[in-house]
C-alpha cells in the first residue's frame, strides 16, 4: 500500500484531536491538545484564543508540528506552516464549524477566538502493527 494524499486525508478525517507543538521566542517547545478539521488538500484548521501561548508562538514562528492519532500504535506526524485566517477565509471556518458543532457558538460568545490553517510540508505515517508500515511524504 502506498502513501498518498487520499490515504492521509482519510486517516486525519477519522481524528478530531491532535497535539500541536510550537516554539517560543526562547526556542523552547510548547505543546497543546487541539481540535482539528482537515481539507482535501490536507490543510489542518483549528481555533485558539488570542491570549494563548500557541497563538503568540505561531505569530513569532509559524513552523509547527502535529501528532495525529495514537490508538493501536498508529500515528501520523505532520509538519507545516501555520497561517492565521481572516474574514475572507470563511470556507475554512465553516469546515471547522461542521466538525465541531459548538465552535460557532464559541466564536459568537467568547472574545478573542482566532482560526489558523496549517499547510503541510512533510508527513510520516507509522503503523507498528504486523505488518509494520512507516512511510513519508513531502509536499
């Protein structure tokens, strides 16, 4: 079985959570659990508060890493560049709202919610079951 965009999309689509790693101004890593949605182009969409550490970190350095899935020793490592979404990016936000039904209400009632998309640069799929499969894809 080969690793391709459709395979990765299907894997990510099955998961609504990921661990996001960012780097602060002192080059120290910081990790957070986030809710995710995915586009067919493998862009990851998520929200955060504009007072969070990850928000400040991504403005300083948009290079991020994610780990998606961890059940049954199957995981996807994902590296890419984070971009803050603006009003013209409603397609991404609507995808996120479709994935998380409470997200629209959160956006309307909580001050400081912002949205990001991450565009992939590299992924590694690891399945440590028999037969073991470890494959990488670069974009």
